C-alpha cells in the first residue's frame, strides 16, 4: 500500500534547492515514523519521482524576520525484496 505524505519546511531565505533537500529529509523521516513494518515484510521507500514542491509563501514573524514556507508532497512505494543469487558456494560462518 502506497502512502501520500505532505510536509512543510520554513527557511529564512528563498532557496528552492535547499528547501527540496530539507523536504526530502522530512518526508523520509515521516515515512519511517509512520510505518511499523514487521521484519520480513516488503519495505516502503519514498518515490522521489512523485515529489512536488510548492512555494515559497512569504511570511514575516513578530520579530520582523521574513520566512519562506515550502510544501512538499510525495508518495511511497513498496521496495520488493530481492531473491538471493545462488552462487553454489556455502555461506561463510
């Protein structure tokens, strides 16, 4: 089952590249926190091809500082387990 996750990041400067990196970190963290996948089950990872970044919207806080808010949304996808390759060799202890 895929999940669609949205998060927000505020920066004290307008920089789409840095906002995207921060949003990816937030989304990755949110996915791992949200899912409690039992051992042996397929893992979920973020599908970065689905990432959309909106913003910035500009806000000024009570102290007069300007903040730039970006919103990022992405979907997760199942990471299918890879079957082990039979090399004909015995595993090392």
